[in-house]
C-alpha cells in the first residue's frame, strides 16, 4: 500500500512539472562550404554521416520515408527554417502541397514572387543578404527539427 502511494505521488509530481519543448539544431541552410554549421560543408553539418543531418539518407530528417524529412515529398512535419533575426522562413521540405513548404510554388515561403520566400532573389533569397541560403559567404538560415 505504501509503495502504491509513493508511485502515485511520483506520477503526480511528474505531471505537475512543466514539459519543455526543445527544438533540435540541424545546422544552417547555406551555400557557404566553409561554415562548419552549413549544409554545404561535407565535413560539417552537411556530412552524409551526421546522425541527425538533412543530408543523411538514414536520419529522420534526411530519409525519403520519414514524416520529419526535408526530402520526403509527402512529409508534413519537416524541419523549420529561421533567419538570424528569428523570423520563420517556412519548412525545408520537398512537399509541393504543404502551404509552408519552400517547394510550394504558390505558397508564402516557396513562391518566387513572395518577399518571405527563399526562392525570391529580391526577397529572403537575396544572395547579398547574410541570412540568405544562396549567399556563398553568409551564415544562411537556421534549420530546426522537432
């Protein structure tokens, strides 16, 4: 009876503690091959051997079968992109039907005409902006997984 009360109290304490949601840093979407956090650096975050890398076909974020993958054309929980100011820039996804996908040509983050899209060379995809993933000397966009 005492053991059951102890277990009940422990469960009650665990439920009372706030659950913190922690996003996983997957590197930066960047054309800079010298930045160790860049997905273009084959020895850094762009390595196909990184356990959580978007370039690893066996990781949850790089597998073509994972719902959290950037390469699955049907993924709905793809990694999210943020610029250096913390602004959301859409999901790094090949899903052309997801409204937040960078591959949706009609969506806010995939349209070449949207100022928030990384596919717009005059908007968020400006190669002269340090946050732009197309700037070969910039930092790029932060990729966060779940």
